[in-house]
C-alpha cells in the first residue's frame, strides 16, 4: 500500500509541476486544476485508510 501512496504522491508532484509551468508561461489559470485537486483528495483518502488499517491491525 505504501508503494501505491508513493506513486500517488509522484503523480501529484508531476501534475503540480506541469500546472506551475503553465501558470509561469501565462497559459494556465491561477486556480488549481480539478485533476490536481482530485489527486490530493484521493491521497487523503488513502492515508486515512492506511491509518485505520494500522490502528486496527498494528504496524509491520
């Protein structure tokens, strides 16, 4: 599960970098794009699940 979380964090970083590049070039809106927001929400959900599993079953 941690590998999937790491992958999701990488995807968020890539999306964030692309958005920042577009904003710096004057192509993008200042508002955070919907896909970046969705990825952030998914990451929060996965972290909550991981914490719940760790509290229920303990850590390795």
